[in-house]
């Protein structure tokens, strides 16, 4: 009798699954496109009577310089509501003909507002887009009253300008010089840019 021996060999394969890692993000090929540069922009509003400086008011804005199309605007508002008197003459109720002055007040916001946006250009240059608005209460002096055409009531002086400047780190530029048509004072706007280290 033949003896048949059947040998069954079962081979187990050990499978080790390697953990799946998310692929690394691609390296930035244009560093400037993602750059954000912290800047300090100082805007100085100076008033001159002839060659004499009569006031100088500095404003400092923290602005982030970004690539074109990504730059965001920094806004600054500083002001106060000033009461403006309005007088009317009302007819008295007792039947007399003497009019009675009655004064009421409306409020006008005066102060300074600025909007600034900085765009990174080539060769360390930044393009600043600025809008400056300055409203101020002005009291006429004796010389202006003597010329006529003005009374002793205060007037509101308004200045608004939108402009662009190209500046490097540490550079200062004077944007404009505007002459007030009533007082003859000259308003100058100086802008200085500095990169924050």
C-alpha cells in the first residue's frame, strides 16, 4: 500500500503598510508675492504764514507693505464735533412787534482723517497711496475783519488731497503746498517712510 504524504505549506506574507504622509506644500518661488513688510509712515501737516511756521502736526500710521493687489488700507480718524450757532428771530406770542432772537446749535465734525496703502515695488521701493482730509475751525483776526466780507463768527477750513508717492526706507517727500484763499496760510504735507526692524 502506497502511502501518500501531502505536505501543505501555507506561507503567510507579512504586509507592513507605511503611513501615508500629506505631501509637503510647494516652496514659494516668489518671496515678494507673499512678503509682508511692517512700515511706519509719518505724515506731518505744517502751516506757514509767509516763511514763518505757525503749526506742525505729526501723525504716525502703522502700515503693512504688501504685493500689488493684496495691500490693505490703514485708516485714521481724529476729530471733534463743534457746535455751530444758528440764530433766528421769532415773533413773540404777546402780540408785540419786537422780535426775540433764539439760538440753536448744529454740530459739524472737524479734525483729520487719513487712509494709507503701501505696495511693494522693485529695488526696495514702496508705493504709498494716501488720502488726507483736514478740517479746522478758523477765527478771523482783526485784519481780516477790517477788509470786510467776514464777520466774527468762526469758519470751517477744509483741505482734501489724494496722492501717491514712491519712497525708500528713511526717505521723506513733500507732497503738496496749498494756499488758503482767505488767510493766505500755506499748508504743506510731508511724508516719511521707515521699515520697522
